[in-house]
C-alpha cells in the first residue's frame, strides 16, 4: 500500500456529485455532503479563489477524501490523498466506543499557496524503506489532480531529537520548520527544510536564531522562539523578553517581544524589539496570565520552557500577548490586555483595565497604537478579568484577512468581554455579553464557531492552541460586523431547531469566507457519519 504513496501520484479527482438531498426548512442548505460511518470531517481550508476544501479521513485507513466546494457551495470535485502512517484500533477494543475520536487528519499538516494545496507528513519511525524524519509532500492542484514526492531529511546527531513545528508553501515549494533539541544539554537548533516538488531537491538549512536567555523568577516568560509566518522570501520568528540582559528580574519587568526576519538561507535580515509599554496608557503594562491561541501561522513547540521554572508549559496557558503578521504588508501586530502591575504567576494578578493593539513595520518602526479601556463598560465589575495563581484568562482572537478587522473575546466566570478594531485600528465598541445557557451540554461545541483559512496545522507535536481561529456564538450575535451577526443568527436558529426536535446529536460549525461580506457555513456532525450541510450567508 505504501508504495502507491511515493513518487508522483496518479490523478484521483472525480467530478462533483451531489450528496444527500437538502433538507427543507427555514435555512435550507445549498448543498449536502454525505459522510460514511467510517469518515469524519476533520479539517477545512479556504483557497485564494474562495474555493473551500473539506478533508474526510477514514477510520483505520490511509485514505483521506477531499471535497472541493465552489464559492456558491456547489461541489466542484473530489479527490483522495493518503497517509503513510495510520493509527489503528482493534475491533474488540473498548476504544471502539469512541472510535470517531481516532478519525483524525494527523499526522498530515495542511497548507496552501494560491489555489494549490499541500499536505506534509513527517515519518516518525523508519518503515517500508522510508527513513525516519523523511517528509512526504502531496500537492493538490485547482482541479483536484494529486502529485507527490518524498524528501529524505538528514537525521539529527544523537542524542538530539527532531520535531517538525509547522509548514508553509509557495508555488511548487513546501517549507517545513523544525527544531532539533539535545535533551542532555537542553540546547536546540531551528531548521528550515525546503522541498522543491519540481526538482525533488531538499535544502536543509540551519536558522540563525540565538539561544534563549536565562531569566530569573519568570514562570510567565516563555523563552523559545515562535514561528510567526512567512512573507515573500523571509520568515518571521518572535519571542518574549524581559529587560535588556540575560539576568533580568522577570517578576517586576514588563514583557516585550523580539522579532527576527530570516531569509531562506537561514541568515538574519532584520530584527527589532517592541516598545509595548511606551505606547500603553500611562501607568499600565501588558497583562500576563492570559491564554492566547497562537493559531494560524504562529506556531511553536507544544511545550515551551518557562524561564526560571523546571516545568514546561503549553504556550496557550500563559501568554502575555498574541501576534499576527499581515502578509500583505509585512507589518507585525501585537494585541492583548493591559493592567496596573506585572503578573509573575505566583499570586493573583491585577485586574485587566482594557485591550490594546499595536502595529510595527517590517523593520520595527512603530506605526500605530490603540487602547480600549473597560472603565466605561456598563455592568463590568472590577476584577472580573484577573489572572489567578496557576490559572489564566481564556481568550479567542479572530483576525479577518478579508477585511483586516480584529475581534478579541475574553472569558469571565459568567460573561464574555468582546472588543475589536477595524482595519485602521479604530476601536469597536466594547461589550459585556452574558454567556448563553449551556444546556443541553452536548450543544456546547456547537457554540464554538471555527474560521477556515489557508492552513490547517495541528498534530502530535507541532502546534499550540487551536488550528483555526474561533469565536463563541455569543460574540457573533452582538458583533458590529454585519456578516458575523448573520452567521450567529443562522447558528442560533439551527440550535433552537435541534432543541425542538430533541436531537441527541450536536453539530460543529465552520465558517469559510468567500469574500468580505459573504461566507459558507458548514454544519457537520461532531462524530462519524451523517452529512455536512452547506449554507451561504451574506
């Protein structure tokens, strides 16, 4: 079976065929896609031409069915890609009761460039003639034709281990960002592997990133570099820093960020350090203890070493701010909340006083800063957003490339605080939203709305946070963005109808943008089988 995966693939695309008949109702879907009892919708991508790709892996099988939808929601074509490594369970295993949880897109990473899609799989153990650490790359063109190649990656020198963090693509070339780490010395090196599908050549390049600093008493400071994205022939990395020296007192020093731009040869092209505190309201600092998702291209090892602490922490449980790269301009954005004092994780922090966003040019030139205080927010209690000892404030962040609008959502015990900024960073009205009732409990996941984008990067060791941006239904219903409200009302009606039917199954919702003011909404079963209903919202 594995022999059919390597070398160039034969085309396996088929013309689009209708699925099950759309169900009548107040929100009749424009298309439905049937799912076999061994399949599950596991990932989605949205391409430059606004086509949407849906990925259906199969239980105990290497096959992944790919369905392409046109912007109007109709099926354009179907194809099949394959995994070289498949997690299987025995028929008699008690895991059969929850076997849909093993229907996963892993170990594939999915990314795109223009209207072409690429899957990347790293071989964890040598088998069937495939060396350990080899990269299997498959390409899907705009018509569904599949091709692929295998690239042998040099093995790290023992006892170092290699972890692939993320992948991105340009036309015909896929890049894998990996880290090799020596467990004895606790030192690591980042690498960029360039896989040219045309020539079949691999270029294995060490990246010039300095080792992490030694910071005293800083359980809230993550020292590792995080991959922030790609623009043209340069990739961005960033990390949190405190003070100007390696022995900074982290408990009292506000966090800043260091950004480096590296060329494809691994050499540094430019670097800068943020000045977040200088552009915050007087007397305030960036609030730590907030869980930011680091979704999209901002990916890091699952565990980042916390300075001054022997433990390792998932970066989604203690970030100080979120980062996103505007790939059109190269501008870097940092966003988050601000408070009165530095939070070091040893005791409850000070309450959040508001949200902020700051924009820096590719060379580090400060361009713009905005802050939105909570002081005038009716019903907001002081202390409602306060990080606790070993706890964090949960957040959702959605950046919409179609409109350059930014939405921030923070969880309180009984409310959401929703803030936002438009493309010019003008603040949106901040709102305090009561959490919707969570009964019946199975419908909780239905109220988490995911956003499809050009990549789906999730795996056993490569990612932090969610593979896609997410917002709660509560935030959509009160959004100042008309499209968001329309999406929220559709989902709200769907949930109400399911409650009336006393349905025992829940749907999961994904938004696939098809322009600045329109989107497909995909309603898929939480588990295997059933069908995906496709709606158009404008």
